[in-house]
C-alpha cells in the first residue's frame, strides 16, 4: 500500500480525500499542529522520516482577503512553506502534487477559457503568491505535478470541514428566506469536490507539468445560481431568491474559465459545472 502524505489535513478538500481513500492508501494526514511548514528544517526532516511515495500539498492560506491584508503571512505560508515542502520531497524522493489555483488567471485581460501555457497576470496577493510558488518548486522538484484548481463546492457532512461555496451559500440563504446577490459578469469553473477526489488516483501519476483541473463552465455565476435552484426544485422562485448583479465587473468581465483539454488528453475527465451541480444535489438528495 503506497504511502501518501497530505498537508492541510483539516481543510475542505483534504479532510474528504482522507476519508475517501483511507482503505486504498496509507495516508499520513498532517495539519498545522503536526507540522509547521514555515520551519524548513523540521519540514524536511518530517518528510524524510515518513518517506512517502506521494505528497499532496494542500496547506495554504486561501482566504484572498486575508492574503491582501497580511501579504507577509501569505508569502511565508503560500510561497516559503511550499518551497520547504518541495525541498523535503526532493530529499525524500517523494512525488509532489501541488494544489494551485485558477486565481492565477485573475487579472488576465483577454477572454478565457485559459490554457496552461498562456501568459498569466494575477492581480491579487494570493494569485501572485501561488504563481511564485509554482515557479519556485519547478526548480527544486524533479517531477512535480501542479494542479490549478477551480472553486470547489459541496454540502456539509459529518466530521469534515465545509467551506464557503456557491451551493452551500445559496442553500443557507434559501433556508433563511434571504435573497442572494450573484454577479452576471463573472465566469469561472466551479467543481464538485467529489469529481476532483474520485479522479485523484489518476492525477497522482500524471507526467510532471501544470494542469488546469476541474470543471469547465461558460455560465455566469448568476446563471449557476439559477441552475442550483432549478435542481433543488426551486426554479419557480428564482426571482424571489436571487438578485442579478449587473454592475459588478460591468466594465471588464471577471473571467477565470479554464480549458482542461490537457487532462482530457490524459483520459482524466470532469463534468461541466452544470452537470456537477446536478450530481452534487443528487448525491445529497435535496
């Protein structure tokens, strides 16, 4: 049974990954109490001591507002922490799978969907630091796999973390009888977390490189909200529950759409966002 180390063990993705694959792999799940990735010496020693076949690096400060407000902390964790993890992988001979972000494309002026080899111009602290980490680890690790993830979503489950995501945010607003405002000029991939997790055993063995990972999507965020309500049997209440924001991003559409053809060429396929929403709601029988 192959050993996998996963950092950020209590996070939205990692906590579900551990449960899903606990019988297939020997998983060593590390949270911030187990390992301070900002401590280079201890990080390298820990990885050498475990000597895993794979290391999935999901630990990060992903709150974009927090990164803007505290760029030094973001740099320490999202850049230097990643470099420390990568050095540990190189020393232990472990294959690194780094979870990056589609936020790297936030700032590109041309319209998406974006391919991995396009010029990227991130305009947020988080996006710039994820890109810097990508570039740094490629000079340290021999065969890193970099996954540029889209926004992940799901619904609450026992004993695993829930994140702020479009489907859960809309469910909460609906239960409270509140309206939710969604932008009509924002376009981005939105991926069901279990579509990512169920494909992950294939992602582990990809050739080194950068891969856009997750659902493609040409719907606006407002249109995705409509799809969610329709799948919940609430399509007749769209005007009651949703506010269409046509002002935000009016001058320049926010476009983070990915092209995942590179993964399709590797026989790794994701449903589009509309189908992913339907699958998620079906799984939870809402």
